[in-house]
């Protein structure tokens, strides 16, 4: 009998107890990231109270957004990288956010220096989803207006700046669209439009010599 009672007691401990309705469910570690430089911008994007100060609710909301967009680490910090990827997602979803780029019956690669975002469209149809870029810093600004790709070089190397320029697509003198392994969210380029390597490779395969680009705006933090 003692053996039977012991067995029943052990079994009862091994069986999970059903959670009462309305009880709190653990959703992961507590979100503790502090205030970051793009706090206000992300508060506006998420329609949170805009005070520029990180709260637990802000942190959780930003972390959920990062998780939805596949941003790593998804830590709830309002970084420039997170903000730029959120802006790219908004441009992708909202045609009104693409109005600054001229609509033409042919393919146009749109380079928005204000928001540091690039996409390509044919008419009003997106053919290359918006992605973050890095344009020219002060004194080496990226040239604006209508441009045309006149040369493509998959494994280009700059003999002027002594850096690799993979998937280079030249549009004005030595300025080109190309990939980089450098941080897109710091400083600026020497005039080229830098992209993440995977984005540059996809765009290289899409565009052809003679394709048109339209560039406008001013890189934040530069004089124009």
C-alpha cells in the first residue's frame, strides 16, 4: 500500500497543472533596453506616447517590431538601424511613401538620400523592395538627379580609395551603386551608394546597362 501511495504522489507531481484562465503567461525576458538615439522617431512610427524616453511598454513594442522585421538583435533598442529598416518597410507597404520618385513606364531605381533608402519601380509597381543605403559624406556628396548606369563590374576594386566595390554599377564618374561589408549606419561613403552585400548582389542581377536612376534629397547630418 505504501508503494502504491508513493507512486500516486510522484505521478501527481509529474503531471503539469492546467493554468487558470486569465493567468499571466511568460513572454520572454523582461525588456530592459534604455533610451537610444531614435527613440522619438520609433515612438511616432509605433504611435506610442512621444516623450523620447524609453519605457517598458516602448521597449516591448520596439522588440516586437524588430522580431516581425527579422532585425537582430531584437532587444527593443531604438537604433538607427532599426529605424531605417522600419522606414524601408513603410515605403514597401505604402505607395504614398514612394511619391517623391518619378513614375515612368520603364524601370527606375529610386535613391532617397533624405531617408537613406533605395528601391526600384516600374510604373507604380515595386520591382525591388526598399532597402537601407549609405550615401556620400560632406565634401563627397552623392550626385543628384537623373542618372544612367553606364558600366557594371561585379568584382570591382577602387584604385583611388583602395577598397573593394563588389557588384558595382556606375552611374556618374566614379560614383556607383555597390555592396559593402562596412556599417551602413555610421559615417558616409566617398560618394557611392553603399548597400548590404546581399542587396547589392540582387540589384546587380536585376539592373542592366542603360537603366535609369533618380536620386534626390540630402543625407542627414551633411550640408547637402
